């Protein structure tokens, strides 16, 4: 099929749930992806912070091939070695002993909410405005953005929202019925918003004081993205539950809900499950992806190249009045504009660079963590050119 035929077929047969960019991606390598017509794109989007190790990483590809030849799926009523190995790796890098495997970020959060309710015997979850936690009915209700959930009323009860970074509001919302606080370290879909200094430490201490579980949604920030394996490791905090997905599988679907031995006792056999969760193929891919992130020191590279990229953005900010903020950590960086960013995304794509726009006016840059300063040096003049055409 050519691009037009693919788009036409999508229009006919695939539900219209996304505003899509008019290119059909065909293959990729590292920080480059190629459309079906053979055009090369420098990828500063990484499938929304998924391809942390880049496309077609040798170790990930070989792990998938080797595992596929042995066994692709087995039921969770049996044990499998790749899941066992992955659980050990996750415990090592997170400090949380137990994991429940699923297939996506929404499922990882769904399990986190169910576990928090079951463990505490309480119903209420406090989340934040502008957060994003997924599209299942519980996670979309936890999400703090009306457009994602109001069309789907009636929503399940038991959710409260407060402003992100406002500790007084958080304290006001937490009461005797609160099971957990569910929060991102950086609000990825909400515009790459960051909390004030000291906020997470205070939140962690307050949750512990009130016997409320702290669930950190690291679906977008996890696996080296922000310059550490987990963004929560920037702070002196001890979350009770952490949800992971996106970067964990090196591009293969997997979700993970991490918790302590103690909180894990909330779930007993029969409480929760997933046919595909923890399947050997996804776990083998994730084992290779985690190894690559650690062995190639991709989080360190994210920190270093991320700083370089952020400085380049700050230079652009001093040049263009319509840039109102530059923020983020590692290789999850946003440029906030005082206007919609969609056309800039289009113009960058025409110049063969993939980026995206979140919250309507924040350009999001989330490349594979292996990008170099020279990739940044290739991208910046193109962005400068696009910006200069706006003035
Ligand atoms: N949590 C966060 C912070 C996310 O960014 C996302 C996806 N953008 C999700 C949850 C949902 O993940 P998934 O699409 O894999 O269900």
C-alpha cells in the first residue's frame, strides 16, 4: 500500500480516535524512523516516550526473536522464567519488592487503584487537575482533564482532584476515606507541568502521617526518561505503589504495578488478573530493554543531552517572545507557547523531525534516550527556522 491507500483504509475501517499526522511509518533504527515512501525522520517523540532504547535495538530484537521461537504466550496459572527475571530487575532498580504485570499504562494504574482500595479498605483516590492516567473508566476518572471523561458519564465515584503542586489543597482533600493519592512526577499529557521544590517530600510525609498510600504514575517519566531510572528518585520519597509501562518493554506492550511486600498482601489469588500480563514475549523484550538502559547508561545520556537540549531551547526563548516557558527533566522537555502548537508540529514534520504538542500549546520533546548532541544540533536550526517564520 502507499500512504494514500493506507490513510484511506484507516478512514474506512479504523475508528477515528486520533487526530493523525499524514505519514505512515514503516521502519526505524535508533533515533530515526522511515515512512513507507522511504523518507527519513529524526524522532524527537519516540512514540510518546516509549522507544527509550531507540527503534530495533539489537538486544531487544534478539530477545524477542529468541523468545518467540521458544514460546510466545503461556497462561498466568503457570510460571515463566522471563517474568521471574524481570520482576527481580524491577525490584532492584525500584526498591519495591513485588510487581503485577499487565499490558499498558492504564492497566498499571487500574491495578494500582484496585490494590489501594483493597489494601486500605477505603474508597477515595485524590488525583490532580491536568493529570493523565489512562482511558479505562477508573483511570479516565482519575485523569484531571474533563475532555477525556465528561463524554463518558456516569463516571465511577470516589475521585477528588486538586491543583498539582498545591500542598494546602492536597491536605484539604485527604480525609479518613482516602485510600491513596495518585500523581505524576511531571504531568506528561497535561503540558509537562512540574511541582514546586519540596512538594513531593511534603506529600510523601503527609501521606505517611495520614496512612494514605502514595501512588506515583511513572508511565511517561520512568525507565531513564528524566535522567534517572525513575523520576521519583530525584526526591527523598518512598512511594507505596509505582506504575510503569511505555519505556519498559522497548516498544512491546507491557504495564507494571510495583509495590512493597506489605501492600502487595492486599491482593490474593482471584482478586486481579490479565490474560496477557507477564507473558514471556513482553517480559523477554522488557528484560533486554531494561538491560540496555542500565548497561548503556541511557539515563545518564538523557540527563546530559537533555541539559544541552534545554539550554538550546532557553536560547530560543530569549529570541522569541511567544515562548513563555521551557521546562522538564532529562529528555522530557516542553516549550510552552502563548498560542496553539499544532502548526509547528506540522512544519517540523515537513522538515523531517517528529515532535508533538501536548495540552494544546506545549511542544513536547521526548526522543529515544540514545540521541546525541549532534542530533540536537541538527534539529535546533530547523526549529529556529520554523519559529522565525511565525514572527
Ligand atoms: N499514565 C501516564 C502518565 C501517561 O502518560 C499515559 C499515556 N500517555 C498513561 C498513563 C496511559 O498509558 P497507556 O496509553 O499505555 O494506557
